[in-house]
């Protein structure tokens, strides 16, 4: 069992900024916006963050998640590369988001928070609902009308997990759907006491817990005398790729290890390949802290469902390491993602989430353009996306 997270934000100048002045926020200012325990994570410069015992006890129910070699998938691609799969579908939420959800819920509970509000398109809300229910906290999930239309099952899934849900109507003022839901959640939070709005992506408190994926994978690969040449992740808000790749980025920076970090992103949300440096927040109310990172003005919407890859801002660590040529990126279409997921299902008999389909499209690209490489990727369960492939 891994007992500490890796703080990838300690490897560069990570700051939270006040929205109007763009000045660095102090601890006292940050705790007015997010719970104190989460504020400490944002401010920490330590490379290793101990995992609280209460969270370890939950992790022990599903971690370490399995790592296996996808031999049949390799044969289906026609590659001599070795492809290793870290199966985050075995978490309580069926994806990597449980890793953050349990830490966040625990820390909110420790800080006396009674109600958490958040924006979601479904997966994050489900993970947080299960975690908050475990620690005895109420969760209100705000989901935009368009996401609810595309995936009408998500509200029921979140409610079955213990959340209360509110569908936010579309309006002419919001082009970004996550900002629409975030604004609604923040407005509602201001009417509550002992409550906190938590954005489910990009910030340190969300990214840092994800690093347990790569920390475990490194140890599991070590047992079979392997080390990845290429680490593949998908990029929406960046937690997926940072979860798997952070420990290998640290190895590269600390010890000069040769490893390629490759991010697959959706053509309608090219956050790394077309995003611009700027100061961004998820809301339009001058409320949540700004971060210095890449952003997009909006999705290049082709009407295709892209799962959880629709974030128009990305974790600062991703933009920083991309700007330093440590993370490479390429866009893939939704059709390529579905084809990759279908090939994986046919060969390995595992149904994966659409977000994972983009990662597998990236794996196929790297496997076909390289020889005799060790490739590492994580996957999420696709049971909730079954209708996308078989309807």
C-alpha cells in the first residue's frame, strides 16, 4: 500500500491568484474560499504528502488496483510494444476520480463541512457522492441540461450514490457548460452554512491524490523488471494523465530517467495543442481562485459526446510540463476513441469509458509509431457508457 501522495505541484511555481488583482492568495484568503485542509494542500511545497489513515482505510478496500499486460490488445494492434494497463475501473467509482473524492470528503468532514456542492457531467458527482456518503456529508451535484440530455442516466446514478442533483438550464450568458454549472453551484452555496463549493478538477487538492495511480504502477512494474518508455493519459482537466505520469515526470526531473509522457485529447477540446496561456477560473463570479494555465474560449463543438474531456482549463502542472516539452499531446476524434475502445473490448473483453477510448487511441498511435517500447496507461470502467457502443 502506498502511504504518501506525490506533490507534483512542488516541481514548479504553483500559485492560487485573486481574481480581480491576480495577486498570489495568502493562506488566510484561500481558506475563505475552500476548506482549510484543502488550502494546506494547495500551499504545500513538500514533495510527499502523507495519506490520512482514514483515507488509507478506504483505499485498502480497492487499492492496489490491478496492473496487467494487454497481450491480446498488442496482437490486435500488431505491435511488438508491451502495453501495460493500470485498471482504475476497480475503484469504488469505476474510475480514477474516487482517489480524489475520498480525500476531499474526509478533509471536508474534518473541517466541519456539512454540505459539499459541485459541478459535474456525472462521473465526478458519482465519485464524490459515494465518498461523502461514507463520511456522512451531504452532496449537491449541479449538472447542465445538455449533459443531462446526452446522458440521462447520470442523475439517477448520482442519486443512487447518495447525492441530491439539480439540473441547470442552459442560458445565453454561458458558452462553457462547466462554468454554467459551477456558477449555479456557487450561487447556491452562498445561501448555506457549514458548506463548501468544490471544483472537481485541476486544483492541487484534486490532482495530488491521483498520483497514487502512478506510484503503484511503478512498484508493480518494478516487480517484473519493467519501466515505461511511454506513459499515455487523456487530458480534460489533467488529473488522469497526472495521476499516472507524475511519478515518472519526477523521475525524469530528479534523476534524468528517459520517459515520454503523451496526452490524448479530444478534437473538440484541444486544451494542450491549442490552449493559450492565461489566468483562468471555473466560475464567472470572481469567486474561485485563478490559476495560471492553458485555457480555451470554448469547445469546438461538433455535437459529439466526449465524456469527461470537456474542460476548457487544465491543471497548471500539465500546461507547465507541456510548455517544457515534457508532455506531448495529440488530438483524436470521437470515432477514433470509440474504435480504440471497441478493439480493446474485442481483444481484452473489457468495456472501457469513452475517456479511456481516447487514451487507447493514443496507445495505438504510439504502438504503431514505435518498436519494442513499454507503454503504460490507466483505464476506467465503461459499464455506464455501454449504450454509446451498443445502442
